[in-house]
C-alpha cells in the first residue's frame, strides 16, 4: 500500500509501503492534446512543434500526429522557457509550428513551479493547417518569417514545373552597367503542372522587420525579368515571434505566355 504522496516541481514521487519498490514518475508542466486537420481532413505528417521564443528557437515539445490526426504534446517542467517559476512571472506564450508555418498561439498563466500541485493538466487545442498545393514537408523546419504561395500563369496557361520565381526586397536596388540589382529575399519554383509554388522568407534574411514600429517591407515578385506583383508586409517582425510564420496566397501572371 502507498503510504504518502509528495509533489515536487519536477517529479511526482511515490513513497511505497512494505514490499514495494521505490520509484519516480515524471510529470509534465502541462499537456496539449488535439486533432490537426487540413481542409477538414486529418493531417498525418509532422512534427508539430511548440516554441516559446527565438534566438535560438526555444522548443518545448514536438510530436507526430497519428493516422487520425491526433497528437499529444508534453510540455516539460523546465523554467523559464516552458513553465513559469512562480505566479508573479509573466504568462508564457506557446506558438504551434508545422513545417515552419505558424498554426496559432495560446497563453498560459496558471501553471508554475511554485504550485507543484497544479502541474500536469491536460488542455485540448485543435489545430488547422491551410493546405498549400505542391508543399513538401521539410522535417524539423524552423519558423519562417513569412511564406508566400499560389499559382503562376504564363499568360493564361499554368507555368510548367520548374519555372523559377524570385522574391526581392523593394527599396534595396543598386544600379550598374547591367541595370538595377535587388536584395534577394527568397526564391522557388513551380512544383507541378498547375503552376503551384511556395517561397519562404527566412527569419535570418535581411528582408524581415526588426520591430513592430519598423517601416513596412515591400516584396517584389519577379519571373524571367518581369515584375509580376508587389506586396507590402507590416505585421511580421522579429521582436514579436507570434507575428512570424504566416502564409499568404499570391497568385502571379505574366504578360505573355
């Protein structure tokens, strides 16, 4: 028979009675469970990662969904990145990431190591990923600054697979004998016969705003030397990691086939 029960900030410790072996049972700070779907269908690839900050990424948990899209993410009792030390600490923001893309965030302000009896709650949090045609998972992809995706048309026809697309930084031009040059923010190519593409702007790129008060950034989309679109971005910034990893649809069309 178990005589008594003790809780520590990190472990649930059972003190056994006669004839029982001593041992410890690890207890997470908390647990997130749920189902991830894409287009209403359970998603089966991963991993889903939970981060609480950058430079470098502060990864608290990761897990692969099962065939029904169900996942379990155990957040370790590791302060200060994954759990608060005391109730006076600021809430912790958990950002859910899949393939470098943000799936949203939630804040936690109840669990702390100062209240060990509150450790280990389970919270349901379902996730939705917006399907991107032609997207290929990149394993443990780190959070990107921004992701653009869509379809490229050459005239009225979908571009063939392998057609290159460049994203350039507006306002970064330099001039020379060969014309104007721009800072590259990312490049990609069409992935299928429908002209589907996706391009990531890396967090390490100079094409990312530092602060929420920084001026907007202009992204220029180029194909075969033709400017097809200019898109302004005034949300993503390094100082607020929950603004990063958003995906935006940007269809493109050239003047001639």
